[in-house]
């Protein structure tokens, strides 16, 4: 079969993210299929996209939906209308059936099947599309395949894909040149799944709760291949990199053994770790630590079901700085149990975190199939069966009379290292300018004063 896979993500703020999932899907499709990839982030025009589809003459069109919106209450942007338009373009160009997939689709499968009028969908990990192709090729009904959604079959999240990961550079059909020009970053994955139970998080639905660790040697070999492909910075896309410390250190050793010399970063939770943990990762090239801290008061952290407390945040912060790493903390304000006292406590303690960048998100996006959804329903923030495709943010009842963002901005007093959401247009333009000048990586470390 002739299959074209379309990456629908056009978001480049704060920097463009290479669509790693497409590469993994390509690897899962049998060699007997003819596959082409189209990345809409860099498409010059709609006519070019249509020409690509028309010239390829696909038997199936896959549309990867990574984001539903930008999750930023300060500068909210929904992408649903874009996806509707893309599907319309596809249908104007080919009669081939359309299959939806990606993280965004897995969160809202039934709504998106209806809204986009697709033929099929794949929930969970995209490698499962290989099973759909096998069924279609043999003329079988794909409705019986775990993880495959049809117009008449509601979505049921399947068991996680058992053999994810491994080397994929040699199978890259997307040209990474644009990503290398803007930041020099490519993506690396070392595991899937998330064992934590944060109330707002969708990762357990997308990847499952159980960790599936990639062999460290495979990770090291892939990191080296990405380096040889031109990457000048690697970002590890794991839900939480340090959810398995032993595996982290084995991966770090493998990267050194394979001669990886470029810097890398990852998203961490400020969990308990050995004293030398961050120093050993730094020796293997780690330069950027992004902590999902959320709050700096224990009561709120407990409500959020975070697997750490404020004392752990301070210790992790200290160890990361001592290892010479660039440190950022993401703070998620206004969620359940947040009140004026906890907000004040978090902001006061944030001022005590030295030599770092603080990213403030003033509102918690409500997603279905999360504990936050149940909380919001019980409190009347959302109505039964209400669609959440259009973003709705939870705001603690105790803070309804307070403009949280304005209060935080007043407290920030213009400090550059206090960033709201993704930073806005001004910061984005500055980053693009610096990328054009040859700088690489996330660049938020330039804000540390």
C-alpha cells in the first residue's frame, strides 16, 4: 500500500519540535509498503501539500495530531479549525481513507473522529497503524483491532505497545534541515510510560502507567546517529526523564561510550536522587534541566498528587546547580486547593530559587480521563458530557476574585527570568534572531541573571 503520513503540527513556539512519533511509525510499517512523509510545519503552501498528495497517489492518508491547543491561558490558541481545513484539503485531493493518530487524537478520539469525519483512528502509540494496514491489505474488518477506532466503534485505549523505541535515524523520511537551522535540536526518547499520577496529566492515557525502558545501548547509538545527522542539541522527550534513576545513569554511560559530545536536556521531576546524580549526567553532556515543579507549597503539591514536596525541590535545585547545569522550573498556579495563602507562599519561595528561569502558567487545562476532570465536574466548572476540544481552564474557587497573572506579573517586577507561558511574541522573535545567528538549544538559559 502507498501511505502518506502528514505531521499536522505547525507550532514553533518556543521552538520547533521535530515530529519524533512519525519516525517511530515509519519504522513500524512493513517494508512492503511505500511510505512518504509530509511536514506541514514547513510546507510552503497548501497547493504544494495537495500536489504532494496528488503526485504520490496514496491508498491511505495518516494525519498525526500532536496538539489540540497551545495550553497557554495567557495567549490561548486552538488548532481545531486548522485540522478541519487540512482534512478538507486532503479530501479535495484524494479519495483515500484518512486515519487519525497522535497524542492529541488519543486524548479526544471520539470527538475528533466526528469533527474531522475520518475513516479510522489509532489511539495510544502510533506503531499500531501497522496492524491497521495489515487488515486493510488482507480485506479484513479493522474494527476488531485493539486501539483502532472506526466511525461506528468508540475508542478504547489498548495495552501499551510492547516493543517501542530503538534506532530510527536511518528510517527518517522527514528532512530535519529546518529544525537544525532553528535551534539545531532533534529529539531522543529513552523510555515510555509514566508511573506518576498528577491530576492534570494525559501521559498515562497516551503511553500508559508502566515504564518501558529502551535498551541503553540503543539510546546511545541513536544519540550518536542524530549527532552525525547534524543535531547540535538533543532534547529527551520522556514524560519524566528521571522516573528511573538507574536507567538514566546507564543511558548516560552509553551516550559517553558511543562518543556523543553534543549537549542535551530533559524534563525532570524534583525527585529524591543520589548526591552525585546530576553531576554524573552532566559528565555525559546534560546541560539543561527543566523541573516540573508546579507549586512551592506542600498542600498544593499533595492535591496535585505530585511525588515530591518542597524540600525535594530545593535539594534537586541545589544539586543541579552544583553540577553546573542550567535550571528552569515550571509552576502551575491556580489549581485545586490553591488559595491566596498558597499562592503567596509559592511566589515567596520562587524568589528564593536562585540562578534559574521560572515559567508561570496561570490556569490548569482540563482534559478528559484525568482526575482533574472529575474535580472540575464535581465543582461545576464543566458540565456533564461537555466537549473540551475548546480549551477550558480550572481556576480555584478561592482565587476567582483575583487576576492571578496580573498578581504574578506585579510580583515579577519586570525580571526577565520570570516568564509567562511560552514567553510571548517578543521572546519568540528574540529566539529566532539568536537561532539565525547560530545559537543552539532551548536558549531560556540566556534569561538567567
